[in-house]
């Protein structure tokens, strides 16, 4: 699977560690930066960039990191078709895929440690969306898409 990575300055170190972790597991990792922890980059820029890459089909899923995971996920979620879930533990990461068909996992580099972050991405990438077999999950994710359409210009 091809996975996109994006972060602001606060997430550079964790992003690099997660890229190494997922590369070792055989994932094809695409790094959209940012690359320098000492040069501030506003998180919405990276959230949008990676979200657009995913929608274009350049990557199938993505990992976004900022200080809390909140800002960068809020930005990504403004792009129609993106379902970015901020997670600080593996259970939510698994459920975000199984029930919500999340296509991006977001984390806070100032919230989770490196080893916990690895268990979170593993739970996210090992999970499968259950909406193919389960009508209620399909319906609920469909309702999210309807809200998106209703409020799009
Ligand atoms: C940057 O200092 C910080 O505000 C940002 O990384 C993030 O936590 C925002 O949600």
C-alpha cells in the first residue's frame, strides 16, 4: 500500500520514525514534509496538501502529525472525501477504519510517544472497513458524505 505522510514542524521527528517503521513492514511511503523541525510550517498547509494527494489517488491512505493532531486533521477534513481521525490509542484507530472508513490517521507528536504511535498506525493499517458487509456502517458513512455535499459550494 502507498501511504502519504505530512506534518508540521512539531511532527518531523515522529513522522520520520513512523516512515521507517512502516517501510520496514513493506509499505510504500511518500513523504510530503515538512522536513525541518526548526522551521515553522503552518499545519493547514500540510493537511490540505496530503488530503489532495490522497483524493488524486497518489496515495491510498495517509498519516498526519502536528503537535496535537487536531489542527492538521481539521484542515484535512475540510477537503471533501477525507475522513481523518485523530487518535491517541490503538482501539480508536482500529474503529476509525472499521466503522468510519477513515482514510487518514492523525496524531499529536506532543501527545503520544513513539512506541504508542507505532501501535496506533499498526492498528489503523491492519483494520478493514466493515461497511461492505454491514449496512449500518455504510449508511452512517454515507450520511457524513451527504452533509459534505449539502454544505459544499
Ligand atoms: C504548533 O505549535 C501547534 O499549534 C500545532 O502543531 C498543532 O498542535 C495544532 O493543532
